[in-house]
């Protein structure tokens, strides 16, 4: 039995798809925050521009929830925190009636894949 088959026996496919999408958004926001530590906003580096373009709509979406006193470099981390809360608390509660049930299948799958290398 493959990892995908085992995961689908535990969690329904829509739950995994939602967790993977939220996880990808969370990790993309954290990557942008890490890049912003070392690359200035006016940089012409392609990777920095791509991460800023991908995450800008998410940051705009969460702007009403973002405190004004927060340093600009921490805003992607703050928005990623909301995605973490959704993945760990909201999604499992609304799909399964339990909190923390999914236990981050995206990171688990990546860890197993890296361990197999």
C-alpha cells in the first residue's frame, strides 16, 4: 500500500486537498518572510518577485485582521499563523468534530519522502 492510499484510508480526499492547499499557502508565506529578511523589497531577483506576487493577495485578504503596529516584515508570518490555525483547529473541527485530528499530513508526507531519499 502506498502512502497516498494509506492517507486516503484515514482521511477523505477533500480533507487532504484542503489541508494541502492551506499548507502550501502557509509555507509560501513563511518562505516570503524568510526571503524578506535577506532580500530588499526593491530587489530585481525573480524568486523574490514571484513570492511577493503569489502572497500579496493573501496578505491583502487578511489586511483587516492584521494589527497596524505589526512590523511589515512580520506580516507574512502573521498571515501564515492564521493558516496554521485553520489547518490545526478549524478544518479538523468542522470536518471531523475534533481538534488537531489531521496532524499535518502534508508535512508528514514530505518528511517520509525526504527520509526515503
